[in-house]
C-alpha cells in the first residue's frame, strides 16, 4: 500500500499527511468533580462534584478506576475524549491532582472543567464561568495556587446558604434534606447535558444555554 501511495503522492505530501495525523489528536477534556473521599462525606453538599461525575458515569455505564491522586474514567463522545477525575487528595489539596493529570494528559487549562459547590447560588442553580476568585472555597484555592491562575473554567452548583451564624461548616458538610434530594435527579440530568455541551459546543455556548437554568 505504501508503495502505491508513493506513486501517487510526492514524499513531501506523504510526510505532510503523516504529520497532520500526529499533531491533530482527538481533543481531550479534564472534568474534575471536587469532593472528599470517604463514606462519611458521600452524600454531603460539599461533595456535589463527586455526585455529578458519579451520576454521569452511571448513566453512561462508565467505571472509575483508582490511579495516582484520584479515581478516573474516560468517555468518548462526538470526537472528544472526556477524562473524569475525582481527586483522592481531600478537598484542600485538589490542585495536586488537577495539575498532575493536566500535565500527564497534556490538557490545556481552557479544556478543564472544575465542578464545585457554591454557597452564593440558590440550591440547584448551575453556572459556568471561565475565571474568578476562589470565593473562600478550599478546593478552588488549592487549584488556583498550583495552576498559578484564576482563569480556568468552573461549573458552580448552588447549595444555597440556609444556615445560622457559625453553622457554615456543619451545613456544607451536612447531607441534603428531603426537599433537595427530591429535586436532585433533574439537576443531575441537566449537569450531564452541560458537561457534554462544554466539550462539544464550547464554553461560551454552554454559558449561554445553561447558566441560571
């Protein structure tokens, strides 16, 4: 076959074709759900990042496997590769896992999506941003410090701020109430759509189509 191609194309054309295949790999995205490992944290508000990627994996019949600094699984969709990561570093050191897998998989910062809880949004409100401060969130604080930038996409899931003075930690690390549990499935389905949109339609379209919905 190669001899046949040599008769049709010049060596320069063949080299150019081979180079395109080598330098134009399938686009990859790192989707990071933030949370704390351990059964005691499993159904807490602070672990919504884990909950969303777990829901995605179950829906698409994916299996997480333990690797360095976290559990991972891979999903291919419309020519894109989505690498899902649940850091095993605990929330305060999330940046270590994010930086390691970004580097290992050669994923640019604009192709990562950090999924996190947000006290400043009403329960179930979803909002994507391309940059911003850590807002006092320890997971985002660690990522910002290790990536040395505040310019990375994040998917904020509202958990509201329905707690009394001095009760923030207990609230964030508390479990969903019955009303929230009843509404979560629809919000998780919407989150799956958002993640797919991020990788296929781009962050701007995703912001326009999902923010506040």
